[in-house]
C-alpha cells in the first residue's frame, strides 16, 4: 500500500529509480556536498523567509506604513515576485538565497535563466503547493517545470 501511494505521489517511474540514487542531485550530475551540490530544504526555507521579510518591509514602505491596510499582503506578494524574478534573472539568486549561500542554476545545460523562466518559477512558488512536491533530487515541481535546480554557492 505505501509503495503504491508513494509511486502515485512521486510521479511515474520515480520509485523504480529511487534506489539508484545515493544523494540528492546525483541524477543531475551535481556533487554530493559542498558548492554546486543540491541545496537542502532547510536552507531553501530560510532563504524564502528572508525574501518574504524583505518584501514585507518594502511593501510596508509602499503602502505608507499602514499595517492594517488590506493592500499590504498584495503589495508584499507583488514585491516578492518582482524581487525574485529580477534577482534570479540578473544574478541567479535572491537576497535571501544569497544570505543562505544558495543560487538557482539551469538544469538543462543552458547558461542563463531567462526572465520568462524566472517569472514562471516564482509564480509557481507563490502557489505554495509546487515547492512541496519534490523529486529524488530534491527539486520542487516549480524547478522541474522551469528546468532549474537550487544549489549551494558556498
């Protein structure tokens, strides 16, 4: 029963290949540890929290410091989206990812992450569920769709 449920949740064919992987990122050609290895969930969550707090501070500035404003949450989400898209496109990391020692890398052999890919990636993160659905390499659905991977930069 658990194998059936796991295979359904993990996607087709992932259970058969799960035993062949010794560490997250191996199928992508990433090292097991150190710079360039797949980022752990704890660091990714820390980076997201830092980015969300930065976006909240900036949004508070945009809505003139009114904490009770109904537009604050929308302004925070829009600010977070803009920061994430622009930063990932220009530098491959958001401010939170930089502080957590992470960066977004293309997983498809290309050399850059275009504005469209960065936008779709952040839009999927905003939906909350796609980052929770991960594969054996630790990539969320948003990374699989946009052919990216979050790696350690240091």
